């Protein structure tokens, strides 16, 4: 396993994708209900969520599943705060009106 740019060794997830989704989804439902804008990294960091089995695609797939479920909607782009992200552009999300009213989870 190659260390990240800050020298840390990334933890290897023992969860499969579906178990990981079940674990992290409640934190995103709470973030969506708050009405604030957020990136997936911010929610993950604020809630000390584990990395997915496949970091390169699972975060995006998970965010799109929340969009399909009517929990979040895309509202712009920002620079990532992820230490290894080199300030690349990332999607910014917010909860849908249904999620903010507690009707979508």
C-alpha cells in the first residue's frame, strides 16, 4: 500500500460497497436535512466516516445514488479540502426540499 502525500498509510476497508453505503448514509441524510451546502469529503471528515472499498469511484457512485433517491441535489463546484486532493474541483451538494423537510431519507 502506497502512503498518501502526507505520509499516512490509508486504511483498507473490509466492508463491501453496500455495507459501506449503509454505514455512511445516515450522516449524509443529516447533512441534507441541515440545508447547508457540503462536499462529500466535508461530511466524511466531520463524521469520521471510513473510506469506501474503491475510493476512486465509490464516493461518486454513492452521491449519485443520493441524487436518484431525492436526498441531495447538485448546487455547484468548489475546491476540495481533502489533503491529497491537490485542491481539485469537486461537486457541492445540498439537501433537496424534501430532505430538508424530513420527507426523503
